[in-house]
């Protein structure tokens, strides 16, 4: 009744479900146990709102990135989910709960990565409203893979969910152009965060609040820079949540370059990569990739290991394919153990670092404009996305219980130096990376660079139009004020023929500026001298302060 569908549509949907024997377990009705609500597939539905503006951190969450298309992301995701689900499990005692999330799927329902993962793990699948629209109208069903049950006595708690789906097996942005049903970047990220939060909260009850046994694996579509449904690179879209990642490298000819390019793309976006996994294709790409990965140690503070897995089994028949897949997962056991350990270690390191940051900051940092005895709360910032910070929140004495990241709007724009939204964020990153890559550092006196001349031209044609003829570059506002004061004094001396006076005569002259009461120009000594006396310039704050100005009241407006 709450689906918004007619009886005929509901009956058609039920008929489709009955034809899909493997789907009966996941959507016999609109509200089946273990399956989240599938609402009306209206084309003009409102985007979902955030269930929470926070990212749960207590349980490890990783994004599986690809260095290209068809590099084995889905099988690696399936093997990981299988292994994580079995970790710590014994007959009668479940292991970890694993949430496999596929935000975007094309070629659906014939091609369903969530179905593959569920089959490998003996788990169950879910789908969101958007993907459910295709199930309601699809009469043909692809082959659902056989269950890969390595030990029938163990039942894995693995849920595999497909959120947004299109039927054409093409890039998501092309599928949208062909089929419609567009999905915005905000909607994609909001739903991803929503489903992660729902699953984490649901499973927390099962594990008596121990969220460390709750894993989330998000598999992307294609490569790092492949288009999202909006046409924007998915690396930029998923950067909104900045989840740590696992990069699936390419073991084929040319795969070394594509793997390293993918790694650099992730680093450029401030993403953390726990490890690189490569399928053995016989070219020993993993050795070259591991050697080149050593250069990334400095950015992360720790090395990024490379794991090589056995070749993916070739599927000749359904039965032989399932047997080969079971054998392949068993062959990967030792490597999967190391991968899981690395995932857990990186997750715990991140949690411990974030939880300890507040106390460490109080004992080691000295902040400007702060009365330190009054500070009892430190804002620990994990990252920035557009105009928001992701701020760490934790409960309990150790600060780890209930660990999460919450969004906080940067109201003062980092003291008026940061004003870009999430789309311009990556543009700024690229510009900085380009400048650093091209110039690193250049001593400026008597030198010129293309960018310094281009910026000077823009400034003279813009804010300096009609009065400025040159540009002086300084590294911060306070120093720039002092430079401007020196320039003004020199010009005054020149205009009034004072520069020709002897040094001893010049030293007897007193110079002052016109300023406003309550003004502020910076914290260096000379910049403080050209602002009116205040609590910030008193003798207890700055014994050397000597006001060098005549202070005028600022103009005001008042109602009459």
C-alpha cells in the first residue's frame, strides 16, 4: 500500500520475482525481512536526505578502486567479503558482518556484481528503489552463479546491495543518456552514507555494540577516473566521504602505468590507500609496482604493500567454474589473511590517531588568538570537502566508542582564505599540484615565471586597474601590510625630498599613519604598531607595542 503502485503493477512485479528464483529471498514483498524498503520508482522522486551527517568509524570501511576496467575488482571484493565473513566464525557462532555495497551498476539485472558477491559468500542480496525499477519491468533473467559454500556448517552474514542501476552495459553516464533516470552526485553520496549508517546501526545490536566486527566494502565502477552517472569522475564524487581504499592493480601488459596513474589520482584527492592487489597475469607487474610504490611512503608515513593473487580461474562450465572458484579462494587464503591484517591495522591506526589528537594537541600545540587555559575541547579535523570539515567525534574515556566523523561548516572560511565548494576543491588541488610539480620552489628576486607574470597581469587588469603598475608578491597578509608600509614611507620621503637628508636627521623624524579604531592588520611587530590600542596590543600582550598612527572612528549606519 505504501509503494504508490497500482494493483496491476504490483502483480507484474510479483510475477517477475517468482520467475527469478534467486530473487525470492530478497524481495518476496515490498517489505521483506532483511530487505530495506523499495519505494515507488517515480521519475521525479525527491533525492534522499541524509539519515545522518556522520560517517561511522568503529567498523572498517573500504572502497575497492580499480586501475582500469576488467581488472578483477568484483572477484577480489567477493573473496574479501567471503574471508572477512568467515573471520572468527565457528559452527554455531557467526563471524563478522559484511556489507558489500555497489553504488552504481550497469547491464543490470543480467550483470550484477552484488549477486556474484552473494553467491561467493552464501549471503543475500538487496537492491535500492532505483535498481528495483529494472526488476519490475525485466522479463529476462541472467544466470545467477552457483553458491560457493566452502563449509556448509558456516553461514556467512554477508549482505550485498545494488543501489542505482541501468540495463545497458555501458559507462554509467552513457546509460543515463540512453535510459534517463539520472542520479545526481549529491544523491549518490547521500544514499551511500545512508545505507552505511543503517547497516552499521542494525548490526551493532547483533554484535552487542562491537562495531569492529562490522565491515563495509564499497566497489566502484570501472577505474578511478571513470565517469559517475553525472559524467563527473567518480574519484571526485566519492572523495566527499574520503573512505580509505584498496586499489586493484592491473596485471596485464600496460598495467604498471595504469596502476601508478590510478594511485597518483587517489593521492591527488587526499585519499588513503591501504594496499594494492594484483592478479597474476604472468608479466610480474607486481614487482615493478611494488618498487614504484616505495616512493609513496613519505606521503602516508607508511609503505603501501602490493599483494599478488593467483590467476583468476577460467570458467568452462557452471559446475567446473564453481569448483575452480572454490579452489581459487582457498589458494588466496594466506594473501587474504595478510590483506585483512593490513586493513585492520590501518583502521585501528587511524582510530587511535584521531582519538589521541585532542589530548596531544592540548599538550604540544600553541594556537594564535587563544587563551589556552580556557580550551577544554579541540576540534579534530580529519579532512575537508568543499566548504565542510569532517570532524572526529568519539565517546568514552578512550574517545573511540561511537567513533564517527561529522560534517561541520567552515563558517569563517579558514580565516578568509578558503572559499571553494566541492567542485572547485579538486580544481584548486590540481593547480597546486601542477605548480609544485613544475616549479617546486623558485627564488623570486630577479627571476620570473609564467604563472607569476600571468597573475600579475590579472591583478593589474582587475583590482589594480587605473592606479597600480606593478605587483609585489608576499607570502602572508601581515608581511604584506609591512611591505606596503615600507613602500608608503619610501614614497612619502621621495615626494617630500626627504631621502636626500642625512641619516641622523631622518632618524629624528616621526612618521605616523591614519587608521581606524578597532582595526587589525596582522600579528608581526610593525603591523601591530599601525593598529589602535586594544586588548591585543596592550603591554601584557606586546611590551614592544608603540602606536604609530592617528585613529579615526569607523563610519557607521544607524536607523533614524
